[in-house]
């Protein structure tokens, strides 16, 4: 099942521009969060940014999962 899920994700990355954009945004947020995580100290604005980025990243993940579910089971769409 994990293989089918990965194949569907790969297919959507190639064929669905909206899905691809969500993945790219998710990766950009992940990169920024990684940068923040490697700092020894976060200023107050950086702490707020970190929380905001984590929330945004979860929103993007939820949207990607919704798209994957709709394509995996088109009858529920």
C-alpha cells in the first residue's frame, strides 16, 4: 500500500501543478524551519515565525493528503 501511495504521489507531482506547488511550498517551509532549528537562540520574532511556519506546514500537508485521498478513491470526491 505504501508503494501505491508513493506511486500516486509521484504521478501527481508530474501531472498536477497545484499539488506540485503545495509540495514545493511545504519543502520551503521545512527548509526554513530547519534553519531556525539550527540556531542556538531564537529571538521573539523568530519564535513566532517558527510557530507560524509549523502551522502553515501542517495546513499544506492536510491539503496534500486531501488531494491524495481524492485521487486514491475517486468515488468519495
